[in-house]
């Protein structure tokens, strides 16, 4: 893990302050995030819950620097995103952040092994394939190394995505429904593995989930509704409800 002044362990690893995001749709502007304030301590395990359409995936995209907010401040591992251009954000993600997307985002023309090795290769690791193989073995896919995503089940693709997100030992792992496509046993196994890997590497976990058992296993649960945090799991009073009708 990269240690520098920008990753002071005493500071929160993630800080969102007054984050708003408005996007244009065919029917006019949509207020997707409506003033998000959130502080996450290093090593914390956060479950993010809330109804479909409440803004969970969007909040994750903003935390990963994949979507720029309309207003507000985002600081991750001591870096303020406003000061980084697209290349800077991509380098920052490579060095600090692992991401598991809701739709996996595996490269269809690459095998499971190649998909997991990519972030390591980008980072210039000489043992990328060896580490990728170990990562896939850890998620129970040692027998599927040369399969392409189209030859894997949904749950297997999800596990490849998890192995890829973890392989570079990120300080922050963002995962969107990491157990959404898994049966109960495999899901429980993947969660155990996530927590073990996180503990070993000191990784902060932010897990979006509809799975109450997974949310309960986290240190705290952050609840979103209509683009706002209505409960940050710290016992603070919820924000006032939105006065504007949801789009
Ligand atoms: N590019 C976009 N343009 C306009 N509206 C969008 C765009 N992306 C997302 N939205 C809207 O923003 C809202 C929040 O979407 P988001 O994907 O963050 O929800 P979510 O909480 O992750 O839901 P789910 O549990 O179904 O995955 C939704 O109402 C969605 O339709
Ligand atoms: Mg989502």
C-alpha cells in the first residue's frame, strides 16, 4: 500500500461535503444527489442501503471520481478531487481505489486471469499474472482462469470483479451489490473473504447492498433516500426531508 502524507491514518479516508449532482435527462434536470455529507474513517466497513433509485450507485461513482459533482467537495485519502484532472483521477484510482461495479464491467475479450491482472499491469507490477491467479484462487475460481466473461455465470463474473478490485491492495474498496448475483452460501463466502482481505490490508470497505445480513455485518449502515443521507449510522438526527418533489 502506498503511504504518504496524503494518506495520514488519523484523517478520514473519505469525506464528502455538501455534494450535489444534477444531471440532464430528456425530461429536464434530475437532482440525483441533494447535499451529501459523509465522513468515513480509515479501516471502517460501511454498508450503504436505500431504495432503488435513491442514489447509491451515483454516490459511489462520485466517490471514485468517475462522476464530477455539480457542487460540493470530495476528499479521498487526503486528495481533493477538484484539484485533479481526468488523468490525475485515473492515477489516483489505480493507486488507492478498488471498484466493483453493479454490472461487473469485465472486459469481454479478456480471460478471467487477464481481467484481474489488468490493474496490476497498469501499475507496472512484474508479477501481475501470478498475483491475479492467487486472487482468483482466493474467490474460488482457480479452475476458471482461462474462461472469458461470456463463459462464466453471473456469480462467477461477480467474483472475478471482486478479485480484480482487491488485487492491487487498495486502501479503499467500493463495491456495488457485491453479493447481488450470488446464492446465499456463495454470497456469505464472498463476504467473509471481503472482510478477511480488508482486515489483512487495512482496507476501508464501502458496500452498497440490498442484503440486510451484509449491511448488519458492517461497522455501520448509511441509509440513502431520494438523494440524501437520512441516517449516517452514527445516531445523528436525519437531514430534513426534501421539500421538492422527487424527479
Ligand atoms: N445519467 C443519468 N441521467 C439522468 N438520471 C440518472 C442518470 N443516472 C442515474 N440517474 C437517476 O438517478 C437516480 C439514482 O440512480 P442510482 O443508479 O444512483 O440509484 P441506486 O440507488 O443505485 O438504485 P439501485 O438500487 O436500483 O441500483 C435514479 O432515479 C436514476 O434514474
Ligand atoms: Mg445502483
